[in-house]
C-alpha cells in the first residue's frame, strides 16, 4: 500500500502525502473534477470507484485501476449499472465507498432516487456492476458497509439528511440478513465538539482492530463562510458497533493545505477509503479535497488511538 513516513518534527496524528493531490481534476477527459473516491486492494493491485463530476456537472461514478494505489487510470465512461427489474435506477451517483465481503466488492453510494438516498451494488471484476437495491429511503447519505457480518447480519452506517446541503446529521446503523431488507436501526453517534457541530457522516469502511472497529468520519462546522469539513475517528464496539467506545475530541485533519482550501467547494477534506496493514499498523486514507481532487494522508493505528486518549 502507499506509504510515507511521518515527517521529522511533525506533531500531528495524520500527515499528508508529499505528492498530493494524487488525482487531478482533469484526470478523466470528461471531468470538471474528480474527488470523494474509494479504492481497495484487488488481485494484487488496486481498483476503485471514483466520483467524477463531468463538464455538464453531472455526478457520476467511474471505475479505475492502479498498480501502486497512487497513479490511477480511470475509465472515461461512467459505470453503467445493471439494474434489476423494478428497482429505481440511479439518476446520479456520488461519494462511493467500496467494501470487500468474501469475494464480492460492494459499492455503496449516494444515489439520485427522487433526492439523495443510499444505494448498493456489487462487482467482482470492476467491469460489470450490478445494482442491488436502494438500501435507504431518501433523504440519506454516507452509506458505509462493514466488511464482515456480525451475528449473521450485514451492517450499514448511514446519515439521514435533507434534499439539499443538510445543516444537521448524525450516524445511524441498520442491519440486514440479505443486503436488501434493512432494519433494526440504532443510533451510533452525533457531533459533540465544535469541529463537528453541524453534522457528521461515516467515511471509509470501518477497520477491524483488536480494540474495536476504527471508523474515520467527517465532521462539519458552519463558519461565516459556510461549511468546513474535517475528519476524525471513533472506535466502535467489536460485536455491537452501535456502541461508541472512544473518539477523537480534536480533529485528525482539517483543510489547511492549499488544495483543500481552494477549489469548487473550499475547505473540505472528505475521506471515503482507507487501506490498512495489520502487521505495521499503517493506514493510508484517501480523501477528496475541496470537492476538486483526490489526496492521500497517512497515519498509524497507534497514532489514532493515542489521539483518542
Ligand atoms: C456533501 C457531499 C460531498 C461534498 C460535501 C462538501 O454534502 O455533497 O460530496 O464533498 O458536501 O461540498
């Protein structure tokens, strides 16, 4: 996985890749911008699903491949979802997450279903993508699956919202036996600190650790100039992940680099994927910056846990 050591003298728990952004706004010919995107290890290399806003400002998902997780070849054409009979096809798609469960790669995304809702689909090869169902009613965003079943249930985090830019938001969890019928909803967490006081939403697929599930999430503050998107992390109970064990009182990363402060939407860091190495504890976080480009930041499990204490 991509990795860069913490710079000498750095006191921050998360540090940016020196070659950010890794994907520029015109990485795809049709693109106005490429940001909030998800990657996974795939057959010895890496694959991903990318948010590409085109030059008509349609929001679409595109598949991509990479040998090293840094240099990406993104398809010029959007994913064409195979939609089962009777299922509302996506009017648009954005903010994907990709979750491996067994041999399948599940994509959750914010889908146009008479307004933003959480849709689920799957692929085994990043070429053929089948939609499963709209998992959540509108209005809901930031659908994030867990990478394994717990007590026979698939688990999905989500963030009920409104049809617009949503000045509120807390994380909930829902359970399902078949990835189609979701229920037994539980509240997980809300923002408590100023940096996350407007709303929060789950980010990358939770990472299983011996201390519980490590969840990176975005937290939004409303300033005189509008929303500011940071990210932090929480630790959720291993068996009952609606139970919050710990969280970062201070953010892990806030928009401070120029490419995070200047772009189509200034002051946004929005994590959608993380790669983790269990032997070393290394974590690489992929995040969208300023709704314009894709960036990488690094941390370790130890750094994040220390920041929670
Ligand atoms: C959210 C989503 C994200 C975006 C963020 C900041 O509501 O639309 O895709 O990064 O706003 O604009």
